[in-house]
């Protein structure tokens, strides 16, 4: 696994984090160093979510798939993992921030998810140098990075005490937009979100389908972020729209380019041979 070291004054370092009070001098990155002009949304929550949480996460992330959004979370079990998985399913780039060195072993479920993130063009980052073992005190710093490199933070489900509430607090301290999903007052894992909303620290997410509007994405990205022209050029050259894309589905390319799948696959094969894309199942990584 290749690991890049990003210096705060060098190329590739996340711009939002560089401006944050929680910036660190170096970041270690596994996977694509492709922090661009996306809207970076931190999605965090409890490690022991309620039964409805998985569907909530899937619905919210699906509502964002038409926009240039990067999902950032902490690779932990529960809400974090659900958010990463939903991003992958909807072809959105996702970044996992971990509280240990990138060369240190992960738990089996985390390792499998980390591999999926890398396979789909995402990345794993850490503010801790190689050789750093996971330590409870490191999770607070991890949470500052999650908040610091994000435009906004969305707390999906959280108890009063927990890492997600720390991330929310760091977001609030920097006066960045903070959002929370309300839940039943009888559900312990909703107490944190309900408290954030009640104390007017977080704006309520009242509809998953309206999440783009709530986040202000319609004004930031008034057009489809990864536009595909009505016709693809026959010659095997990298189309202009592909340079801005991260991951696209073959079915979407066929539908929007008005070309049959065999023709699209032929073009993609030549592009892949030139190193301009990578076809992974039904996904195309540019």
C-alpha cells in the first residue's frame, strides 16, 4: 500500500484543513490524493446505531449522489461504516480518518471496508506517523481532523457522550454549519442529536430527500457536477468531463451518452489501456 506524506505547505494538503484551527503539519494518506473542490461533508454517529439508522444513512447519501460531495467519517463500526459504505454504493468519494498509523493493523471489518474505499478511488488518512498504535486519546485528534477538513458536519445519531458529539463540538467552535437528525426521545442513541437541535447548535435535517437544499448544494453546484455529453467521441481520448470525475457507473455513461454498452465498453477499454481510467466491475474510476 502506497502512503503519501502531505505537508501543510505543500501540494495535495486539504485546503479546508489547512485553514482550520485544527490543522496538523503533516498528513499520511493511503489511496488517491484527490482533494479537490468538492463539498466535504463529515457524517458521524454512534457505534451502536438503532435499527432505522442504516436506512437513514442510505437515503441521505443517495440524495447527494448528483452533487460533487465527498463523505468524510472515521471508519468506526456503526454510523461511520454505514456512511462510507453508502458513499461507495452511490459512487461518491469518501475519506476515512483513523486514529493510528496507516501501517498498523485494523480490525477485520475495518480492514475490509478500508480496502473497499481504496478500490473505489477513496482514501484513508491519518495525522499519526507510521508505527503509531491505536490509542484512546488519539480519537479526539482524529475527530478534529474530520471536522477540520469538512465544510459541514452532520450527526446522524449519537448519545449525549461520544466521539460524534466531540466532532460536532469542534465543528461548532469553528462556526461551520452543523446539522443533526432528530430521533425519538425514547431512543438513547438520539439524545445527542436532539440536544444539539434543542440548544440550537445544530440545524435539523427534517427530510433526507431535501438534504441537498438544506446543505445549500443547489446554489453551490447548480449543474450536474460530472456532466456527460450526449455523444462520446469515437476516438480513444480522455473526454473533458472525465477529468473532473472520480467514479462513474457504466450504466450512467450509456444512458447519458446515448451509446450502447458495447460501444462504451470498447472506448473504455482503450482508455484503460492508456492509463486514463480503470474499469472495476460496473464502476469506472478516472
